[in-house]
C-alpha cells in the first residue's frame, strides 16, 4: 500500500541467512579466496542492462534503449539484455507505444536465445509460448511437452512465472499429474517471491484489475481518467481540503494515477494536511521520516515527533509506526515491551499493518514468554488478510500447510498461496493490460492477459476469452496467429475452459452454448450446462430443462424438465418470464401426450377438430341469424308499404 517499514524481522532473518551463507563460504574458501586487491571495484559492477532499462522507464523512451540492448545482446552476448528485449517484444512497454511494438517473432528469437543459455525467466516465457502455440515462427501448434519442460527448469531456477504456471497445472492436472501437495509447493515458492518483494519495497500490490465485460461507461460521457482524478484532488487541496491533500500525497508517494513518484512532493502535501490537523497526514510523515525515502533522508527525531502528534490525534497507524521503531531501536532505545504494547493497541483499533506485525510477533515467539502463539497469530493474520495484506495471506498459507494454529489443509494452503501470487501478478501485468484495452491497444492487452492466464489467474483467462470473442476476427489479432481463425477459436475455447475450471459459471454457459449451437454436440453442451446448474446459474438450469423436455443429448423426461424450469424460476426473478412460458408449453405438451394415450389423436388434431366444429357452429348460427334478420326486415318493409297505401287511401277520400 505505502512504502512503510514492515516486518523487518523477516528481512533480518533473510539477511542472517545470507550472512551465514557468506560466512560459511568464506570459511570454506579461507586462504584461497580473492585478495583485497582482486576485488572488482563497485563502479565496474554496475549492470548496464539495469542502467538502460532504468533510464528507459524514467524517460519513457524505449527506442534508443532497444538499440542499446540489441548491441549488448548481439555484440557482447549479454543474455540479460536478450531477455529484456524478448519481454519488451512480447508484452510491449507502455500503453503509449501500444500494439506497434508487439513482435512475437522477435520475442521468439530473444527469449529462445536467453532460454538456451539457462536464464530461468526466459525459460518460463518460452514455456508459456509453447503452451499458447506462439513459440515457433510460422506455426500455431501447441507443444505441451516442451511447455512443461521449459517451465520445470525455469521453476528450478526460482522463476515466479514458472512456479505459478506449474502450480496451476498440477492443481488441475493439465499435462502433468494432478496433485494438491505439488501444486501447493509450487505456489508457495511463487508466494515467497511476492512476499520478499513486498518486504523489500514496503508496497502492497495494488489489485485494480476487473473483468472487461463488467465495465460500465458513465452516461454523462465522463471517463474518470487518472488526469481528472488528480485535477480534482489538486483543486480540492488548493481549497484547503486536508483529505484531498492526503490523497495527493499518497499518489506522489506511490507514483500512482499517472504521477511520477515524488516523495518530497508527497511530504509537502502531507505537511499541508497535517497543519490542518489530519492524523493520517501526521502518521504518513512519520512513516516517511522513519525509513527515509527517495529525496527525503531518514530523520528519526522528526519521525517520532510526527508519530507522537498523530497518536495524540488518535492515529492507529502512528501507534504501529512507534511500535516498530521501539522494536528495532530506530531513533530510540529498543524496548520490546513498549513495541508490543504500541503494536497491540494499533491492532485492536483495526489497523491492518499492526495486525500483520502483531501476528508475526506471535508467530515468531517474539513475546514476553518467548513462545509462539499460533492461534493468536492465525486470528490476526485472518483480520489483516481480509483488509488486503498479502503478507498475511502468505503467512496463513504457511500455517495451513504446516497445521500451525489451525487444521492442516492442503486445499486451504494452496488457495491462500495462489491468492498471494495473483495479487502480485495483478499489479505487475494486469493493470497495464486493462489500460491497453481501454486505449484500443487490443493486441498488447491480449498478449498480457494470455501470459497471465497461463499462470492460472482466472480474471486473465476471462478477459483473454472476452477479447478473442469480440476481436478475434480483426486482422491485428489474426496476425498473432498466422491469420488462422481456427487457432483463434481454439484458444478462445481454451480460455473459457480454464476459466470454467476455476468456477466461472458464465464460462460454462458460453461453452455450453458453443457446443449446442455451433458444434451440435449435445453431450458436451449438457456437461457444461450441468456444471453451471450445479453452481445455481438460472440460465444453465433453464437450458437443462429445455434439453430434458426435448430429449436433446439425453432421454426425454418432462418431470425433470419441470423441476429445472421451477429451479430456474426460484433462483432468479429475471428467469420468471421465460421459465413461466416454458412451463406453459410443458403443460401443453403433457396434455398432448395424455390425449394421444387416451384417444389416439394428438392435441393439435383434436384442437383442429374442435376449432373446425366451432367454426361450423358459428357459420350456421350466423346464417340462421341472417335469414331471421332478412325476414324481419322484409316484414318491416311490408308494414311500411301498407301504412303508406292506407295513408294515400285516406287522402283520396278526403278529396
């Protein structure tokens, strides 16, 4: 979430392990190691690829960077440069560059070269390309054996991508044996990488991605763009709004909503809000000064001053910050008792970071009695995880995997590790994919979604299927697959199938409709509708009723048809009208069958007979009415003629 010092004990543990390993290596190599004069100067150890990539990201200028990386890769055989070129060619760089820089052939070249030289991340992406049918020039054939092989070696090299992909495969037995334990182990390794990244950066992954199909555009034409949001905050802050100033400070602190990361600017906004009495701003100033950050040196005195003011104003976050400083003796004399009290008070006020930290203290036994309390740790991690703390989710996975403070459950551990991994993936790839799609950079969005989809993220599978369905006939998408519409259709169905595996009932319904309407394979359609019906989807229940009513893919059974129509009606108010009409039709069909059984004639023939009889009766009746009416009219005419004759006779006598 914010760059706050968290879980330094975890960092310390990792650092201790590294130091111990280094010491062991030094002892082992004593007398035969490098002499002081043989050490490589620091300036000569600078990684040129990191420099080039860092400058490209900072300036948003990738053209010159590509040329520099190509020189390193070609002339100096730098495989890290080849890997970076491969990733840029496959995934693109920024939304501004968009689809134009997606070059699968170049990705195949550079990633293939780096994979052959043993770079785990390159091996992982080559594995994904084989699974997607994009690994070979001029071919869209998938090769699951090569995909698994590359992923296996990449996972041995600690690739997060490969560990996630293999975890997903073993979970659902996709070209590998199905095994919860194996899947959980792979996901655990990937989750460890995410956890280490969070500890290093102090930033919580931002899970902002959403299903493309669920987007609703504002009716007033507004876009709620990042620029609009920043403008609103800036205007509100200029009018003296403390909350807007805090919001602006957070955006500058984290580099969100299109703003470059600017910690000094964040401090200015926090100071503005703090002057207006904002406890949150005071606490954030304490966080910044406690650790120091880009452009703002560490100042523990200022941190304690701001934390104290924030605590007096009721800030739970500041209590956690003070506790952390006392725990590690940062600017104050270390005092574990005070630290524990501050963090515990903050946790009791609902602060997620404090709940995470307190849970970790209980987990590690850093309490008064020095003994771990896994039950308390578990309860605290649950609360922190519910508030989006990925590290808490990771710890819960460990506890379920080992049966610490809770029942051992492979399924629960797997699910928790998977959740932690996917939060990291959402921030790294899915956010850019979503922005690319919003900017009509469909190819860039699709490739990113596909890559993440093969790592087991259901949202990416759903969105990839959505793009393939709505844009699969466009030339820019077809070009990815050598112009093969069959390859696009097959991949679309595969994304739906993977999404359905993970509980997306709409994917079950879409697959069922495809098999019912396009392939006319009623058995496959039936299996998908049943899966959807088991999850209570009203449309799937209705479709099952229809198939039972008409004997499509299974024996005709009107009783089961009625049951499914009734269930559809009960499940959703929207299903009432179609289900009601279907039930009327079903009753007519039952009546027809009963008439055939008793009279030998179907309902339609009986109805025709009845209608014919009614018509005859109506015709006869109308004829009789016409005759009677004619007679009546004739009688009236004769009466009028008689009266006229009598009148003339009377008039004649008068003359």
